[in-house]
């Protein structure tokens, strides 16, 4: 199944860091669309699994793209200084937080928490958010997480609601 992909961004997004983030997103998307990657994700995206299994699939490629796993110190000036993203990539004077979600994406508002982390992070203005396209539930129903996350985050990129995040690159695996 091809990766779903969407970009939510401010109208006046800066060209240089945004273009650099966009280039990294394209490279990550190409990796996610490879047959072997798709197979590994399918094997790990099962009822009851954690996001760690999906993270294991992308770790090597994320590192090659410049991401560091669970970078510490990004929230040092806040009372919640122990916060860490799944991955962080410096990008000039800013950076990218990369978060991988699976089962708790919308049930526990992890998508909103990830946006909030990027919003308060002084070192990142871009968020790469990997979420399931569809997540099976215990009762057999299928929850369309990608579409729901897209709908929930989109209002933050309307001028009247801008947050301190220039763009969210949303990947649906």
C-alpha cells in the first residue's frame, strides 16, 4: 500500500529551511515506499504492537538523514525538561522533530502532544509525524488514523490559529 503523505504549512513559511525539510521528507517518503520497508512495517503494524517496532524499521534511514534518536536537552528551558522526541535533526538555526505513532495516535491525543512538543521546542519548527493510515481495533473495526490526524492538525495552519510550527509533514504508513 503506498504511503499517504500530506504537508500542512503556514502561508508565509520561510523558503530555505522549509525547502531543506521538504527534501528530507521526500527522501524519507521514498524509503517508506520501498517494498522491503512496506513489508517490515506490515509485519510490525499489528493489534497490540508498539511504535517501537515501526521505529526499528526507520532507525537506520533516519540516522542517515541526520536524525538523532531521543535527543536530550531540547526542552531544557521548560519545567518539562525531560521531554524527548523520537528523533531530532538539526536544520540550520532550527530543526525537525520526527515522531512515530501507532496505536495511541488519536485515542491518547499523541498527534496533538507531538505538535505541542514541536510548538514549544526552541530548536525545531518542523514536525515529521508518522501515523498508521488505518489501525485495527480489538473489536475488528478499522480506524482511519491518517485522515483523522490530518483533519485535527489542519486548523493549526490557518492564519488565525498559527502555532510556532512552520510545517507538519504527515506520513501515513
